[in-house]
């Protein structure tokens, strides 16, 4: 990075939606469980609409965006634990409305009910939902910069810990190297005190 380049982290902006959508989509192993049935292009359109809806989990302002000059290096989607269920529920209601037929609507209602019974995050935790670095910037420590920003944001908002769920054991080990601890030996949920 030359001396003229500037690294900064901001909340997402409406102008970022195209890139936020493409990056966020890559983080989901089961995108149809997040944004309903459909081809990739349909889910991308749906996600873009969700990002414009204030109050939902995927609203663009919930993203922390790491930029080098004006180029997006990576993103972190993080939400206050006390607001997570409601924001997710509002996003799910919107997704249900966008389903093409009754069978798909019923399927997503079921997924929403299962989610409401799940403890993805407790009220006293700040939740790191998704994080991704643009492929050409990987391996340069930018994930750590975003995670430090999430920890700082959590502390500023009065939270004492940040939680997350890793998708796989490689990610578990990565987060453990950064000081996160598993909630139990079999869980992929990790917590770090701030």
C-alpha cells in the first residue's frame, strides 16, 4: 500500500448495495434459507431490496465496510443482540411476501419459526453475523481489522462480548487465534469479551 492510499471503515451506504450484495451472498452456504427459493439472480434482487429496508437484518447501514481509498476490501454484518431477532423477523416477513407460491411461503414461515426458537445470539451479546474479504485482498490481515472494528463498536454500544457462529472448523480455528472461545467443545458458536 503506497503512502497516498487510505484505509477506512464506515457504515454501508446505499451506493454500496451492489457490492455488499455480491459479497454477502458468497458468505452463505444455504442462501435459500436466508432469502427464499429461487435462482441466484432472483436471490440477489431480493437481497438488494432487503438492503434498502430500514429496520431489517440486512439493511445496508448494519454493515461495516473496509475501504482502501474508495474500493471495498471487505464487509462485516454485525447487529446488537437485543435487536437481532426483531430485525431478522422483519427481514423474514419481507422474504415471505416475495415468495412465488404458497408452498414456498409456507416453507419460509417454517424456517422463520425455527429461527425464532433458536438462540443465535443472546440479548447481552453483540453479534457478528457475516464477514468477508474481497478475494484479491485476502491474506493481508484485513479480516482482523474488521473484527477489531466490530469489537470496538460493541464496546461503544455497551456490550461486554461479541458472539458469532463459524461455518466450519477452519473458521473456528481462525477465530480462536483471535481470542474467541467456543461456548462448548462441539459448538461452532464462539464468544469474545471486549
